[in-house]
C-alpha cells in the first residue's frame, strides 16, 4: 500500500511530464485508485495535497481537473484588460455593484479625502474569455469621476475610459500582495472549494499630477496566478 505522499508524487510526475495535461479531468476516483493500486481514501488524501499545492482544482459536483498554466503577474503597471489582451484573451467583467457611497476612515485616508466624502464604489468579477480570474473592489473620488456611473464598465477598461474620457492618466501604483484562503462566499463566486489559495492585492493608484485615482483590493485565484518579481542590486 502506497502512502499518501507517494501517490501524490506519482500524480505530480504525471502532471509535470505532460501525461496529465493542463485543464484535463482526472479519471474517475475508483478507476484511478485501481490503476495506482491504492485505496480511495489514500487517493483522496493525495488529491487534497496536490490541490493545496495548486496543481489540481476541485470543484463541487465536477471531476477534479489539472490546474491550467499559471498567469505570471509581473511588476509592470498594466490594467487587467491590458494584461489579458497581451495574452490573446478576451477580457470582460461582471458588474456586481456600482454605486455612490460615503468614505469611511480607511477609504478617506487612502484617497486623501475627508471622512464622509462622496466616493464611487465598484465591484467587478474579472474574466479572461469565460473564466473568472479575479474579484476586484475599488473606490474612486466621486467629485472627479462621477461620469463613470453612467458608463458601461463591463466590457471596457477603467483606465482607458478615465484616460480617454477624462484626460486622467494612471502612472504609479503602490501595491501589496499577500496569500489568503477563499471564504465560503468567495469560493462560491469562483466555483472553487472553500479554503482554496488566493492572492490578495491592495493598491493605491496615482495620476501624473500625483493625485490619488483609486484605492482597490483584488482577489486573484491562486490556482491560476503567480507573482513575478524582478530585483536588481
């Protein structure tokens, strides 16, 4: 009887050598357990281990599949739409919420506004082709960007709109990144298991006059994203 780690190692090698290809579904559990000569319980433990490593993706009521190639998110300052277009994918968004709101202490501090100032709140689920990749929540100063409430942001780049329609050019972003686990609500949005790995970024963006444009948080699927950093000494 093989231990869980040994079974995980066998599956990992099959993925790395291309025998199990990206996005392909694993064979049915009983069939795979018999082929590997292990119990279904041991197999489930190995699959869970590889899912935690981001090599496999488990989805409710669907067969476990091999994770797709990860998108390397570089330090270059690009919008989500620009990033997807450079890869030949069609970016679009599902607008979950877009409304005028009031800045609390945290939002006001990030946008350099007074507490209680009017802001725009935008929440979008970002897609590449038909795959949801990121959940974005952002705030913008209402006084400067009220026009956005009347525009279609589902199929257009926010940065392109504010540059072309308002003459505001994003040039600098301060961003932090941390590893997190998806909550039940977030996992449901991406159709992934609760506790799946994700990357959470927090960003404040400035224009070419040094004024704050937006304060945003973005949640990226950990099975589809990696961060790429280039450092020079």
